[in-house]
């Protein structure tokens, strides 16, 4: 039916119905977005909220989370958990006695003799309290050594821990989808697991999906910050850049390490060095065989390089070398011991000039110094006026022994003629952050740029 209004303009009643339907749909979408915001606020405050479908939430990479399979049963160590059911985290007293208290951490990142800084580090203590860890908190540490630019290392710093948190809890880090096309979580949230072998395989799956989703986010984000390259910048900068990644997830009973590239993590246990990761270089026989089976080759120039270009066989990014260079991490799973003293994570700018044994010995000397020596250094005049010039490190520059150890390791690498960016994280497993001190006082990241 066609009508004519007073101005002589003909319009269709079907046209008006369509407009009304569009307005109704927009109002419904607005109400749905408001409901999601309220839901996320309530979940952040640990309140009881109505049950919703998992697919209503949006992942950190912009894709709605999928519903649990098998009706939320235990599948390969993953147990689908209803969103909206409040968690039951332990009290602070129980956490201190049985949980996973926050360790004292020191970190430093410097450009060294390089003109540009492409290294990034990330420290997230008490990242979340997932069911896979008995609802006790887990701590996250990461070192990312970029090449061909800092885009991928910066993306890993900003987003990898968010994606990992989503993998462990199912709680979205983004209220709205950014754009379609991202790979979604293809498995439900991991639940409580008692079998050690199943727990190990579950962590491997979680970390593998985390690395893959982070790479997808970086590939579809422009260095200027535009999502999906809507800025119309050329994508060549992203195509020819990448990053290594070594991450450590510290639970109350285990140390989970995921490595992709030649950054490295080591554990000092009972006076000996225990490697937590292994470099992915072309001189490794298994890595060389994998590259050659994919149709590539390892060319020896100044070192072993994939197709004569990249000196590592695994990295996040480097799209032009796919599928020869993969982002699949190598995951190690080690049970914690009372003999564990500290963990060192560092980029290859440090490990190329300092051996793991030397790094362990230097760090141990910094951490085992008695508290009496610290008092003498920090208050030399005995009047509470702080250190005298030339006596001990300033508490503002080195708020903890871990920070002192990280700074000393960095200076050691520079003195030994490192030509690359240097990033070091020292995690003291014997000391924890006390309840009456702020995190900023105990855990310090020094930026030497």
C-alpha cells in the first residue's frame, strides 16, 4: 500500500514497518549491551549474578566465547562451568597458609647498544584464581623479544595475559566484539583436575591456544592501533615482523613454562640450574627435521637460519615464513619443591653473553645476603637518614633484592658486550610480598631506556 503525505511525497507502509523493525532491533541491541556491562561489573565485584549462556560473553580477541561441550562435563581435563555462578576464592589467611602467595620480583629492560627497543616484559601477579589451580591465584611472567619492529612484542605484552585469563576462567576481557574472524575458544573452561598427567596435558592445551590466539590478534591489528587495518595502512610491517615469547605461570604446586623462540627461563633449585625452556634454533636436530619436512631448509650463514633469514625456528608472527616458522610453544611442566630458590627469565640479548650457571650464581649471591647487611647498607649513619653516599644501593632504585639482582645481571650483560636489547626478570621463590607493604614497594620494574 502506497500513501501520499501533505508534501506530495509517496511512501509505503512496508517501508515504515521496516524502519520500525530496525529501531526495535537497535533498542534490543542497546539493552543487551547494557545487560552485558552490568554483568561484567557484578562479576568483577564477585557478586552473584543470574546465569547466562557462555556464548553471550566476548573473548579478549573479539569473538564470543563458545558454550561448553558435552553439557559442561569433564572433557580431556576441561570442565564447562556456568558463567554467573560465583567463585569461592580462599580467604587471605588461608591463601597465605595453603595458597600461592605473591613472590618478590625484580625486572629490568634496556635497549643496550641497539638504537631501538623491541623487547617487552609483562608481570601479572595474582592474574586470576582458576578452578584448575583449586581457586588459588596464579602468577604470570613473560619476556618478549621482537624483531622487525616492536608490534608483536608489544601486542604480547598487552594481550597475552588477558587471553590466558579468558582461557582459564571464561570471563571476557572485552565488553564488545571488535571485528569478526578471530579464532574462538574451541574448548570449555578447565575445571578442577586431580590426575597429574591430565593436568599437564590441560596446561599444554591452554598455553598452545593462548599463543595461537595472541598471534591472531597481532596479525589483525595495525601498529597504529587500528583494529582490522581500517586505517588503510599497508600490512607489510606486520608481515615481516615477529617476536619470541617465554612465559612462566606459577601455581601453588607447579611451574608451567611456554616457550617459542630463543628467549629462555631457568630455575635455580638446590644449588643447581634446572632449564625451564629450550631454545628453538636451527642447529636442533628435531627443529631442523620439522622445517625440512615442511618444505623449507636451514641455511648456515653467521648462524643457522630458516631460509637464510630468521635465526629461530619458532616465533609469534613472521607470516612470510609460514609454515616453516610456527608459533606452537614448547611447554614444560615441573612440580615445585622446597629447594626452589628463584626463576630467571631473559631475552637472548642476555643469554648470548651470560651462561645459565653464571646467571644463577650471581643471582644467588644477591638474594642470600643477610638482612643485617641490608640494614647496614640502607642506614649507614645509624640515624635513620638513609644510606650514605657510596654505601649500598638506594632503596628507591633497588626496592628489593630481586630488583638488585635483575639490575646487576643487566649490567653484567652490557659489560660482556651484548649488542642486543636486554630484558631480565628475577622471581624470588623464597620471599613473598608481606601484607603490610604495597606491591609497588616489593615488585619493581626498572626501565633503562
